[in-house]
C-alpha cells in the first residue's frame, strides 16, 4: 500500500514583518552627500553673482547719472557765458532770461551766480542772496574769464 501523504494544515495568519527603520529625511541630504555639496556650491555662486551684479550696476548708474548732471550743468554754464553782455561801466547783463526750471524756483537747491568785480548776476532761486564760494586760486592768466566754482548755497 501506498502511504498517504498527510496534508499540511493551511497556514495561519502571516506574521507581519517589522518595518525597516528608515533614515531620517534630510532636506539637503546627509553631511557628506553630493546633493548637499551641489546645493551649497550653487547657493554660494549665486550670492557672489548677485553681489557682483549689484555693485557693477550701482557703479554704472552712478557714473551715468553724474555724467548727465555734469553735462546739464556744463550746458548751463556755456549758455550763461554766451549770453553775457558787458557794459561800459564794468557791469554786465544777460541777453535772455536764463532762469528756467529748476533755477526759477526760490530756494530750490539749484543756483547759478555770475560775478565780475562788484557786478553780480544771480538765478531767481537765490532769492537775492549771494552764494558762499570758497577761496579758490584762479589758475588762468585772465581773472575776468568766467569759470565755474564749487560752493555752497545760501
């Protein structure tokens, strides 16, 4: 006779495996991870590029604005010089009214003054006051030639 195989009983409920511990999720990877090093390098390069761009743009804009103001003031000086008419008594006058904006508003911070000896012409913004000019040695041969001077307002 053939031996009968005994059937195995059906397996019972399977024992759940314990969960594998996961490493904690880190935003920038581990301390030695490639992801962390790449992100830190990219951040440092970006910061350096932004600082360099800010400094260069600031320098360029400062030079541009200063050049525009200097050009405008040089044009004003040339127009004042070209419109001066000397009189026989040593005074002088202007052919045209040169008090355009912003030189026509009283105490606006924009002033011009032409002085020759005791004769003085002023912008309307000076409101009848004199500019306090520092004593600057004139290097030109002729002291009667009009020249710009740096000074403070009234």
